[in-house]
C-alpha cells in the first residue's frame, strides 16, 4: 500500500496527494515483490536495501547510495507476535522523503494524524519521525515501570503467582529487544549528528542532540528495568527456597516427634518382660512418659530454632 502526503510551509494542513511531487512524503506499507521492483525503477532505489527493510530482524544502521540516504531504525511494538520491535526504513532523496515498513508503523500514523509535518522540510520531518519513535519506547518503558513496581509490592507480601513469573520473562525479552534496537540506533543518531550524511542547520543539530540524549536515557532506563527484574526474580527464588526449607524443617521435626510414640509402642509390643507389666495404670504411665519426651524434644528444637 502506497500513500503520498504533501505540505509546504505555507499550507495549514497535511494533505494526501494523488501523485508524487517534489517535497512530498511517500509511505509504503507491506510491499510485495512486484511493488519493490516498481519502487526500484520509479524512484531509482536500491532493491537490496528495500528488501532489507522487509526483514523482521533488520538492525538499525545508515547507508548511502549515491545521493540517497537510507536510515534503518526499529520502533517499539511490544504486542508483536515474534518481536517487540519492528523495522522501519527512511529514505531521504534530494526531492522526496520515502518510508517503508512491514506493517502500519504507529509512530508514522501518529505523526500523520497530528498533521504537524511539513514534508518539504525533509530533515525536520525525519527528526519528527525519530522523536515519535523515542516517545513510543518511553511510553512503553513507563508502563513496564508501573508493572514492575506493582509486582514488587506483592512480592513484599510474598503474593506472586506463576503468571507473574511468566510475565517477567516476557517483559525481560521485550527489554532485551529494546536494548538491541536502541544501542545501534544511538550510533545512527551520532553518525547523523556528525554531518557526514546530512547538511544540518543549528536547529537541526539541537534536535538531534536532544534525540541522542533521549535515546541514551532510554538505554539506561532499559538496563535499569532489566536489572530490577533480575533482582526481583532472584529475591523471589530466595524467598521460595527459604519457605521450602522451613516447610521441610517442620515436616522433619514432626516426623521426629511422631517417632517417639512409635518407638515406645514398638518396645511395649514385644513379648518380653517390661517395666509396669502388672501395673493397672501402665498405659497412662507409659503415655505420660511418652508425652513428656515429646514435649522435651519440642522444647529443645524450639530452643535451637529448628522449628
């Protein structure tokens, strides 16, 4: 699916155009093989790089082919079936801007719906796309933070279910993917800031520096949340192991206490002469001694903190 948007500095709204014209923004979603070939011939693009953009696991990077600049990034999409981030290609040509994605990219959709884009200002539009991309990561990381804090409260009361543990594993996988996407993305921003690939105005440089600072904060925040999850998982394992040890100690103590009347009963079950054989109160005497021994063992175990 292909759409063309256009807005110049004198226009008040972002319009969807019927034809591609200079200063326009072309968005392509889920292109077929034939569409990729058409894009190659129509816009003089590198088909191999276009194919890379349809690879679900393509890493962020920046490439130059002639006068065209290809910027590969990944945007946050935690609800994805296979990955938590998706690839997005931004092609900056001398006369137009082109974006290509496997599916409808949420950062692009939000930016288009806002209508704040001036497509004739290509570099600024690219920076707005990257800013929206950063915002998506930050929003999800904030949601992860709330989720972690909520689970940590329940962990303090040792009310953590198996579903919480599985959720932790899913969240940890998401965060690892975010880290794998954000670190090379930060390198891409650094390369753009150097001015090697694009001619930048001072205002553009300030925006890129802000984006770079934001991406660094996102990387550190992601690492922090990963560390928090790991610490919580270790804490849960320690608590679970400690509780299990307590249960085994109690069961072992109960088994020892119950063995006392078993041993005494075994002795008095033998067909030999035993104390109190002819005493009419033998049962009560033996029972009393047995209970006294049990209480003595309980008191000893309690003193040693074995129960």
